[in-house]
DNA sequence: TTGACAGGTGACTAAATAGTCACATATAGT
DNA sequence: ACTATATGTGACTATTTAGTCACCTGTCAA
C-alpha cells in the first residue's frame, strides 16, 4: 500500500471526514472528547482515528493518560498540488469562490418571497 | 449519498487516481485511448470513468461516436478549502514546497494493478 | 447497406472495509 | 493501595466494492 493510497482511503469514509472537520474547528482533542460527538462506540472512533493517523492526516501527542489529536494539513495540500497546476490555480480558486458565494446566498434564510 | 461522498469515494481507488493523472497530463481523451494505458478490461475502465463523472471530477463531451474526457479541478479545490484555512494556506504551501524540494520527488503515478 | 469501430449494459464473483463485542493496560488523584 | 478514568487489542459479521463475462447499441466511411 502506497502512502497516497492510505490518505485517500482514509478520506473515503464520512465518519473520518467528520472527525477531521471537528479537529479543523478545534485541535488537540482527546479520544473521549471526539467520541462524545459521535453515536458510534469508542472503539469504532478509535479505529477511525488510527486510520487517519497512519495516513498522516492526524498527528497525536501523549499527555499523561490522554492522547491529543491534531489535524495535519500537509497531505491535503499535496492532493491539491497533484491535480491543480500552479498556473491555473488562481483561476480555479476564483471559480470556487464564486461558486461558494452563490451557493451560500441560496442557502441563506430568505426573508420570504411575499 | 452526498456529493462530497461521491468525490471522496471516487478518489479512494488507485486506478481512478491514475486516470485523473492521465487526464491531468493531457485532456480530452477517449475511452479507448485511456483503456490502452491500463491492463484492465475496457468495461472496467468505463465503470471507473463513470464513477469519476458522477463525482464531477471528470467532465465529458460527445463528439460523434467518441466521448471525450476532461479533468475538472473544482472538486479538488473544494477538498483543499475544507481543511486548509485561508490564513494558514501560505504557510502550508511553503512547507509543502520545501518538503517536495528536499525529497526531490513528488508522488509517483500509481502503477497498474497486478 | 455493410462492415468496422467506439461506446454501453446486467448479472456475477472475490476481496476489502466498517462496526461491534468482551477483555486488557496505563495513569491521576484520593 | 485503590478506584475511576482514558486508551488499547483480537476476532467476528455484515456490507460494500472492484473487476470480469457475454452481449447490445450507435456511428463512421466506403
């Protein structure tokens, strides 16, 4: 199994992406803290965290009997660089910004169409 | 199934990533052209291309009896934006550049499956 | 119209993966 | 030492998914 395969396989599961979302909002959480946000068993969460750690998407540090989890953005950036050329990057990000702006408008609670 | 799930599931397979690599090098290829680069059956390749198309990672255009395939970078950029903050983006990309320079090797295209 | 070529389909098999269980280890504070 | 808390493990099951087969449809060019 190649390194990049581990990364993409890790990202292939919705629960693991949710864990990354949690860590993106706030780093340095423990296993128990993360488990509280999910409906799954603790061991289920632990297995997911291990997959993320083996992929390098999450970095951990022991602190006493606790294990703190941190999001590592580097693999994500490497995905980006693999299929987005430096010369077209600006155009793509502009396009994405426009898209998300439009969509967020669509999602806004509309005052109502009287 | 959510949109982002389709994207990540699509990226979870090495053959499909290899197809994206091929299209990244040169756009607008036909099914047969892509099949020639793989050891798999034509139908196998077709199924993979359909997964990529449903995920929005590949866009197609019919031209007579041929179907041309193009790489769409937008979903890739959205992955990036999900876990890389605009304020830390510069640091991360600098770090990645240093890393790739030092290693002097980027990710190799995945080899054909045995 | 006929033959050759490009692409499309349903059903099947083998392998990979998510999630669970009961049980085990290690640390903090009293 | 003792107990509550935080994390770690091996084996099992159910589901998903990659890849193949034989066969069908549509388009080009002579």
